[in-house]
C-alpha cells in the first residue's frame, strides 16, 4: 500500500499524533462546552405539562412546550416555592378541576389577537387570544456564555400567516429575565396587529387582603360588556376614572390596587401608561408573604395595562396584561376605536416585515414593611423599586438595558 505521507515516517507519526490530539481536544471542548443545550435547559413535567426548565442561581422558570407559557417561576432555594402563577398543591381546599386548567395559564402571549375573535374569524377557526399560546413551540437554540443563558423559540401561526419568535435571557446573579420577541408577517399587505402579554396570577401568591397591584399610569377606564353577559361584575361599565379608584357597581369607589377579603365577582379595567415615561411598569406584591413580581417594558410597544379580576371561590385570579390595546377585543373593534385617550390601540405589521418588543420581569423577596410600589426605574445597571410611604427600597442587579 502506498504511503501517502511525503515526509519521513517518524515525522508522519508525529503529525498524525498531533492531529489526533487536536481532534480529541475539540471533541472534549464540545462535550464540556457551557453552551451545550442539555446544560441550559432540562426536560420536566410541571402540573401535568411537558416543560423546559431554564434558570440561574436566583430563579428557575418552567416554559410549556405546547404554547410557550411561563407556567411557573420560583426563587432558587425558597423553602415555600411560591410561584406568582399559582401553586395548586398549596391550595388543597379548591377542587383540582378549577386550578390551572387549559392553555391560558402562567404568563402566556396573546398574538396575533387579544380577546375573542369576531364572528367571522371564529367561523374560520380562530380561537380567543390568537394562535401562539395554542401551538407547539420549537426550541431553536439554548446556550450559556459568560454567565448568560439564552434560550430561543419559534412558533408558526398558520391561520394568520405569521411567525412568532421569542428569546429569554437569564444572567447569573440576577433575579431578572429579559424577553425579546418578533412577529413576522408572511403576507404581501400591511395589517394591524393585536399583541398582549398575559400574566395570570393565582393563589397563594394572590391572596385576599394581602396582594396589591401598582402601575405607572393614572388615566383609566372600565370595560363595557354586552347586556346580561357578565353577571356579578364589580364595576360600573364604560366609566373613566383615575387609578386606582374605580367606580363600583353599587355606587361606591373600588380600590383597584387591593385584593379585598369577602368580595366575589369579576371586573376589568385598562390604564394608559404614563406618556412621560419611556419605560412603563406594573408590579404585584404579596405584602404578607413578601414576594414581589414586576414587569418593565417600553411604553411605545405596550401603552396599556389591563387589570382583570376573577374573585370567585377559593381559586381567585388576577390578570395584569400589558398590551397594544386597552381591552381584549377583536381586530375590527380596535380599528373602529382607532384611538383612546389620544393613544394608539393597535400596532401596524407591514407586509413581509416584522415588529419587535423587549421587556423584563423580576421576581424576588420584598423587604419587610414594603406595602406598595411607587416607582420602578433602571439606573446604572440596577433596578430600583421604591415604597416611599414606608421608606423601603429594593435594589436588584440588572445588567442588560431595555
């Protein structure tokens, strides 16, 4: 057999040994690389759903494979294991068939659509809240480099002829998750887009007498419902008000911040985020258990925060939904409304183009004595949360800008 090496035998042997050593080193690096998918995400089952677990030394989030919902988020090492999206196992007095049922659980995204479809859209097969939360999400990549874990997903929206992409980043040492999203149109015409982020919060994080909601806005309105479709509503319909003092159905004033004891019914309001602030925020605080969940987002992308109250029985719920639109209504209704409080109520998605959003969420134990949130701001790589009445401040490392 002809020797294909043109150098002396001893030199060829050394070269082959060197090549083998290089290949072995590359293989070892690939196996042990921190960017390897298996070291960043883990398959698990949470509340009877297949999920991927992503986390750092501070937080762990469970992402549902079918629909992309952030089903559970927990603080690492927390003995109580409280998730703002509900812990059914900690509320044994409520039947299991009333807890975390269906796809509208956790923090899910409503796109392209927020609310019920029109009659014609429903006949064509569109469901409530768009397609993204109903479709299988494809894991595109998962890597960790320099202490930053990044997980990317895509999901096809066939009825809308759109594609939705979302990435989550978690930095070691931070109680923060950074979320970037893109909606791409495959059609050759401009269209309006309805897009809402829908955190749905449940017990024991949501707790009568202890859980309060604060927002960076004041100008608000109650939702209007068709006659006789919402028995038990707590609020007067189609009334302007200044947050948090909403007009109650009986003529009194209802404090929208609170989760009052002994009150049953439903209610739905919207609040326009402060036009003077480029970054808006909403927070939910359990004063007794000392857990604080918050979101910071670009006001131009999400001008509205909807507050939905579902206070019935022991499994009470609260939706704090930041969105392109003031209420959960079809595309046609938003086009006909056009503007509210001199602000847009939808976004444009140009032909064969994409639109994007970026926001962050934070979840941490709150300081003893904190009872409200008056301000949330980003300064010099830190997120600062203030309760001015009590003088309490919480500061979290936030290395990534919005």
